[in-house]
C-alpha cells in the first residue's frame, strides 16, 4: 500500500540553514496494516506524512502510495487517501452536517451520494445528534471525530491520521479510537498515524515505527521491540551494597543504578533473573518488583533519551 525508498526532505530556511527533517526513510506498509509512527517533537513524523499525502514534495527519494507515485501522480494518490491533519479541517461557521456534505461534493459525489455518505458518517462517528450544531460550538473530542469523518468522506482505502487524539481527555481518546477501529474493521482500511502517546501506540497499533532525527531507528510490533530492545526492569530494596555487587555479577544485567533506597537494573528475563539474584546474596533482598518494559524504555535503549508523553 505504501512503499518509500530513501525518502528525504530538507527545508532550506535561509542561506546558512537547512533543516534535514527526513533523512532517507525506506518503509513498506502492506494493505490493512495499522501502523503507528512514534518519535519525539521534531523527529520528522509530520513531514513524512505530508510527503506521503502529497502536501509537500520530497527533496529526494521516492514514495508510492496506493499504487501511485507521490511526485508524478499526486491527484491519483489524493483520490485514494484520507488525511486528518493536526489542525482542524472543518470551517468554523458551518453546521456539522453541511460541512460533511460540502466536503463530499468537493470530492465529486453527487448531491444524493453526498447526503447518504453524510448520514453514514454521522452515524458511524456518533455525531448524528450534533448535525445541526455549528462546528465552532463542538467540544474538542466532537471536533476530532468530525475531522476523522471528513477524512473518510470519499471512502479512502488508506487513512493518515496526524496525532488524532492529542489534547483529548482519556475518555474521548478511548471513544475516538473505538470509532476508528470500527471503521477500519468495516472497510478494511490501512491506517498510518502519528502519536505522542506511547500507550496508544502500544495497544492500538500492530506495528510501531520509531523515528528520531528524521530516520527510522526501529520498526516492529510493540511486543517484539520491547522484548528485543528493552527487557524487564528489576527494582530491589534491601542491603544495597550487597545487591549492587550481585547485580554486577549477574549475566546480562545492564543499566544498574542505585537510588537512595533502591537498586535498579535491567535484564532480558525478569522472572528468571530475580531468583538467581536472591540466591546469590541470601537475605539481602527485602522487596523486589519486576516492571515490564514500555515503549519509552525501547526509545531510551535506542537513543539514551526519554520519549516523554506529551499530554
Ligand atoms: N516548513 C518548514 N520549514 C523549516 N523547517 C521545518 C518546516 N517544517 C518542519 N520543519 C522542521 O523539520 C523538523 C521535523 O518536523 P516535523 O513537524 O516533521 O516533526 P514531528 O516529528 O512531526 O514533530 P511533532 O511531534 O512536534 O509534531 C523539525 O525540526 C521542524 O522544525
């Protein structure tokens, strides 16, 4: 569904400064995949999405989206895709139903089809009761659902969502996701989204592409990334000097850190390593906790930096 090869975007800011926003991304995304692109601020996520949706031209490299080249067949690409950007796409003064119908007409639907599609989408995204409300009067969550509805007006095979749930409270996020996943199920859509929410990428996406400084630094299922790159964290209290010594001697132990009252270390298999450690220094462990890794741990192990949640 999407194939990029060495996709690159430089922004020439002035004669002295060029921002290398995307540095040679090569990706293959199959039909029906749900892919989350994760990365810190400024990593190049939006720029990548904007190239794939033909909003900006690549500096070099190629991208084929839904069978068409973004550089030479932008109109064909646009017909096949839906794009929900970070800003709100809907006009403020319009009413919800009118806005959807107008968008349908812009995409070439006849009057009757546009009206039918509007009804379908209002129903699907739980907006029917709001059809006569002005867009400017909607809440953040309702607004975002309308944005998604607009992105779906022409029944695209491929949907791009740029931070669909940023700024929404947890209940609205869950609600929006429920709608997106149902639409995906019903229409077998391919979905590519960017997000800052690690838990969202973890639970919703089957595949996580981690981007940093314009490059893909990891690409796999969340489960595989966590198992491969992060491992479990052991948090121990007790006789810290003894524990530190035992931890240092434990095969495969890394990131050993001592706080005022804990000793923490990372191991690939926590449940296996803990009894080994306890046996090595009998009586030294008072309490022990095994923390499963998060995608933040994955990012930390890849870059040495934290990928903090922006909520
Ligand atoms: N039009 C532009 N002109 C100059 N620099 C730009 C332009 N658009 C983006 N950039 C720069 O390119 C880099 C990548 O930006 P991009 O918006 O793709 O990041 P992002 O990963 O989507 O970040 P965020 O999570 O904050 O949305 C940043 O350094 C940004 O400042």
